C-alpha cells in the first residue's frame, strides 16, 4: 500500500469539463474531493481600469465582453446606469426591444448550459442539439445587430436601430422551433435514467444555505425561492408582461438543470408577448454629442437578471467625459468561487465538472 | 414599505451623514465607519436585508479617502439599500463583515487585490487574479497604466518589408492619436 493518501489534481485552465478558462485545484483522497481551491485570472482583461480611460460611449464595446455566452445583460445594465445618472427617459418601443434582446440572449445562454450539463454526464447528443438551436438565436442577432456573439446594440438612450423588416416573423418562427424541440430534450436528458441517477441528490443546496451564501438567479430558484430581479425590481418592459417565475424544490443538480429548461419555456412566452404588445415609435432618445458627453456627477447601483443570476453595476461619475469608476458584480462571483468550493467538498471527482456546469459559473464574469 | 421608512428606522439608532434617495425602493446612505458592523447587523436581523448584493470600492484620491459601498437587498420588501462609508487612504483597513454576510468573503478578497484595502479578520485575502503581479494595486487612481507600460516594455520600430515594397512610409503606418482623448 502506498503511504501517500492525499494528492492534488488540477482541472483546467484548459479542460472540456470547465466553463471557460478557469482552474480547480482539487485535493483528493481516492476519488473523493477533500478540498477545492478555485484559481482565476486566466481571463482578466482589466476592463474596470480600461473603462476609466475611455469615453462613456466607447465602453459599450467593452462591457459586452464581460460575459461571453450572455453579453446583453451587461450592455443593458451599463446603459441603464448612465440613464439613471443623467435622468434620461427612453422611448417605450426601445424598452420592448431591449427586453426582447435580453430574453433571446437568456434562451441562447441556457441552451448552451443545458448542453454543457448533459455533456458532463456523457450525453454528448445534447450539446449538438442545443448548440444548433442556439445558432438559430445567433442568426436572429445577426439579422438584428450585425453581430452574432457580441451585439453592441443596447446603447444609452435606447437601442442602436429599429427591427429590420420581417424580423418579428423570424423571431416567432425560431421560438416555435425551439419550443417544439423542448419535449425532445426532455426525453433525451430529463427522462434519461443515467442522467437522473447522476444528478438527483448530487450537490444539494438547501434554501437557508442558498440565502446565506448569496446564491442568486436560476440556482436560487432551483432551491424553491421565487426571486427574480425582473419581478422584484422590475426594469425595461417586464412590468407590462405577464410571466411566472418557475421554481423547483430539490436544490440538486437535476433541478438546476431542469430550471433552465423551464426558463427557456417561460422566456419563449415572454418573447411572444413582447412581439405582440410592442408599440410603434422611436427607438432612441436624443443623447448629447457622444464625443463630448458629460454624464452628471453621481453614483448609482443597478441590477439586472442575467441567465447566471443577479448582475450589478456600481457606477460613479464625477461629471467628466469618462466614468470615474465602474464596478461590475457578476453573478458568478459568488457561484464560481466559494459556493463551488463548498459544493465540491466531499463530492466525487467525476462530479466536479457536473457541479460546475450545474451552477453555470461563468469565469469571464469573475475575472473581468 | 418605502426606503424612507427604513432610513428613518436606521436614524433612530445611528448617525446618518447623508441620504441619496433615488426612488421609493432604492437609496444610498452614508454612515460613520465605526457604526458599519452594527448597522449591517441591524439591517440583517431587524429589517430583513438578508442579501448582500455587492461591495464596491472607489478611490477618491483628491480627498485622500476610499469609499466602500455595501449594497444590501431585502427580498421581503424589494428594497435596495446602499450603505457607504469613507475610510482613510493612508491606513486603508477595516474589519471584515464576512461573519455577517458570507458572500463578502470574495468581494473583500477582490477589493484587497485591486485596491489594496486590508480587511482585518478575513483569512482568505490571498491573490486570485493577479498572482504574478508585484506592482501596486492596479485600481488605485495613482497607478497609471500608460506610464507602467512605457517603463516596463520596450517599443520597437515597425517598418515591415511589405510596406517598403509598396513604398509606404513608416510614419504613415502609425495610427494617429485620437484628439478627443
């Protein structure tokens, strides 16, 4: 028998079982994880410092890159901070278009994550299917904004341009397509005995622990707490839309996967309502000359619901042409660090990737 | 419940230096540094602010201060409350609050790394992002990125062969600096 019982294993920073570039340093005894340390910094681009050296309008090109799979909440949050500081009202139609963009982005991101969760349990068909479905969302974005992954579409004062001709029909067709695919995902993943066995009861977070740890978004709703920034501090056009917050009580990996599937269905409902209720009118309020724009002095903290959880931007203006400080709080700053570290304690090595994907931790958000 | 009622409650027990009420459901107040822990405990246990959304820090170099803003959210009342304190820039340290709000454990680590504020009692302040960096905390306002690049890296002349063949001058290859910046 070997004397050495405990050994260290790195998963990442480049590993198919890790979302983005991120490392987990695991102390193992047999195949049981005794301790986990997360190591970030592989995606650090110094965005917060960069933003202090750019004009208000230039930063739109930076903020969307903070979260790669779900960039639009960043643009939206940044724009709403500036609007709050300068007391700007945006046109009603722009609010609807912004909400539409946010929901499409949410569906795309959840499809990505669903594929990831299923792949970590060995169901490699799911990422092929769901990423193909996500591609249809990216095509919509290409038609709307010209960009597939980064859109630079939501700008202070509204959105960059109006919907192109025939766009509404395209969106509705894509929604019908994705909705028709959902039962197939159910039979492939959620009714699959292998998946159920692997995920049921794995990495359970109780309600009390979730609240204490500051878990937000879908991960919190999988513990049975119906909290959503879209409802509890509503923004854009969400107050005019009738939608539910899906919840599950298990708090395990299975429910964290299932909640994302339920949210896709709910987002499809929201998108349809947005398309039907969308008023006519302008899409961009007049803003000052962006090259000379001085945003009034002040400080504000604004939150958005992203597909990962609660986003927050803290912005300080000193009345100059550049932000004095922009501090970004990504949802994964809690999920990807100590929540993940605590969940992995006592878990088995083969579940490490599953747990990380089920929490939907997004490393670029943590590193910024 | 409105945020003004919450502030009225806090005022009964603690000094509130300034109030910035944005709307019915969001306000930011400034309090004394010494009251911070007690205010947070009061907010958490008596007023349902169970969620710490973020801690943000700003370097006010002209006033020789750092600000720390603790953004709390109450799920019950749907109220967002920012609690701001100012601390001395020279002796940048303050007691940790991760025993009150667990998520602070990472927010404090991040601020310690980026602004160099020491959180007494937080045992998890090791480097996370900048583990190969030995310069000053980069988010401080006196850290100039351009100056650092000029001091650390050598510039080299960009004069490629393809440009010579086409007769393009070296000066024309360099981009012009934007005047607005």
